[in-house]
């Protein structure tokens, strides 16, 4: 069929034509926005899930809903190279200017400009606010990031409240925040929640996020809800696959749909990838089990080359051996002692590889003494391409 009219969207963060199976999370976000609108305090949200389950798609949906409700938003993806203070300052600047700042002493938005000026007098890059106003001394200028960020969030919340609006910060890959920055973010969210101001932090990250939040601040679980998202149910996966095709007059045979769901295990990204390839291969207007079987090799090649390989390429030889040992044990989660045994090494010896792989986001610890992949079906990829070979394993050499 015509690839130009192909309805599937396997790109990173691309919204699928049918956003299915996420009603509970969308409803929770809408409740959050409405509570903030009427002056009620509300827990912020940190959505957790593996790679490829649609966390970024959901954040984009949240942004659209918030802006439709008249809220101001700031959105960014956190990386290990992110300068968090500068990033927050830039988002805050855009939000403040969108609040129709008036040059009046009692105007809360005008005061927020002064707070931001103090918070971010000048970054190492030379960035400044760019508005002709003096910094509001004594606020957001202590040099202690957690205190200054709290002052900034309170000023933003008060400015938004005066405008009968609200503010939502949308942060992706939150697990990449350094502990001090995460601690500051939690402290700032605590301050606005205590004052019932219309500002919330809504983020997404890997399954280790609740643990990281708890380590940053012991009261984090009272400030955030951590709704999990994962693979879709059979019905939701079927709808995600069939509905976009049906809108263009194309039908799936039941056996074809079932074969794709079994292969993808209902993970949204994989469904979009398979849908793309089977659409391009099929003559249509019926997609058959034979079409699905014919497209499988293309799907595997695409996933291996683009979805899986980009992650394995960032691993050192010793880290690849650790991942291969995990995969050799079958499906996870895996006991860390079993992984060490598979490598014929002590748990202490392989601990640095495990720690660095967690930091890179390749694996996580679902509970004490257990380890699992953050990428669905990564064990299959490792077995296909990196079978375990203990002899001659190379050390980490201190690399990260």
C-alpha cells in the first residue's frame, strides 16, 4: 500500500493515531489541573515505565490538555548534560512573559520577573533575563539551589494565580537529574503545594524514579503520584493497530492482528513499528497473516538497527558482557547473584558494571537484589546479537 498514507508513527515521542490504554493517566492529569484551577492543593505526577511504552507521548498529551485549560507550560527533556538551573530559568522566563506582565509594583507577574532576575542573574553562558528590571534582592539569590528554586516556583505560582491561570512544568527522563537537582525540584514542589498555588511538576522516567525520589527527599511519596504505564492490553493493542487502518478502508484479518500482538507483546512503540512495515508491504485492502509473516524480518532489522543498537553502542565491553549474562538467563527480572554466576565472577567484581548500566538507563533494580532491562525485548536482541562469552571478557577500565 501507499507509504505516503501510512498512518503509523513509530518515531520517538510521535503521537500514535489512536492513543489507547492511557485513559486512567489522562484522567488523573485532568483532575490535577482542575484542582489547581479551583485553588486546591494536588500531588504532582511522575509517570514511570520502560522504554517504548509512550511516556513522552503522554507528556505531550498532558501539555495539550493543560494549554487547552488556559495553563502555561514549560517542557524539556533532561539529559546527563542538562544544566538544570539554566533550563528552569529559560522555561520560567517564557512562562512569565506569557502572563502579560504589567509594570506595576503590586503585579505578581512583575514581581516574578524580579525573582527570576535574582535567581538567574547570569549563567556561565552569559544568559540574562533581558527585561529592564532590577533583581528582587533577598529572594531566590541565596546561592542554595533548593531555596532559590522554591522562591521562583512560589513567585510563578502567585503570578499565575493572579491571572486565574496555572503553571505545569513537564520534564521527561527525570531519572537523569543529579540528586541535588532532584532534591531542589522536590523541595520547590513542596513549597507550592503547601501554599495551594496553581503550579505542578509533571514528569516521566524509568521505573527507578520512585526510589530516586525517596532517596532525594523522604517525603517525596507524599508530593508525587507515580502512575505506571506499560504494555497495552490485548483490546487496547488491537485498537491501536486496527483503528488507524480502518479509517483508511483497510482491514486486518484476526490472525494478522493476533500475530502482531504476540510478537510485540503489546508495547506501543513496537506496535507502531510493525504496523508501518506491514502496511508498506501489504497489497491491501486486507492485511493477512501472510503479510505479517513477510514483514517480520524488516521489523526485526529496524528494531535491531535503530531501537536496540543505539543503546548497546553506549556500553563498554564489560557492560555488554553483563547484559549478555542477563539475557542468557531467559526472561527477567534476574537475581544479581545469578548474573554474577553466569559470568563466573563474584557479585563484587561485576558491581561496577551493574551500577554504570543503571546510571546509563540500560537496566534498573525492580527490587532488592533483582535487575531487569529498561527496554522491552532487549533480552531477545542480546541473545540474537551478543551471546554470552565469558572467556576473555574485558574490564570496564574505569569508563562510564
